[in-house]
C-alpha cells in the first residue's frame, strides 16, 4: 500500500518569501526560546494556513494525517473547522502534551522586545519587521 506524502511546511529558504524569516530565525537561534512553549502568532499562523492550502491543493477528498508540533493542534483544529473540514482525532506523544498551551504568544514587535530583554538577541535590521 502506498501512502501519499506532501511536504507542507516551509523550508528555511522559503521563510523570507512569506515574511516570517525574522521570527523563524529567532525561534531557531535564540537561547531564551529553546525549551519553551512559545507561539509566534504571525509566523505560526502563516505556516498553519499554508499547510492547509497545500493539503487542499493536493487532495480533493478523503482523510489526511497531519504530523505537527503539539502547540499547532488546537490552532489547526480551529482553522480546519472554519474551512468546513472536520478533525476526527487529535493525539500527542506523550499524551499529556496535547493539554499544553503556549506559555506566551508573541507577534513580531513583541518578539523583538522579549528577545532584547531576555538574551540580547539581535538580528540584522533588514530581517526584523517594523
């Protein structure tokens, strides 16, 4: 049995095209974000909507299995329902991760302030949204 696979997440070289490069680089590089349940509202929202758009372009009907980080599950559920879809099951391993919620949610300006306060993270000015 062959199971179709679609790469739905953005590759790092695509981040700039979708104006999420600053946030995604900060998530990867900033020590104060490591190991924390932080939602980057703009970047994560862009990614989640793009994931669903790519799925919708690839499959016109049937069930789909989405493998993602546990903090995306509830947000994807909301977006899928708004688009007329239905989430049959949400699971996480270990199971207790599904109940976790973001410790904080940051938009791009708030992220810059938070990073400056926490560890002096600086990105080139051209990468940082206004």
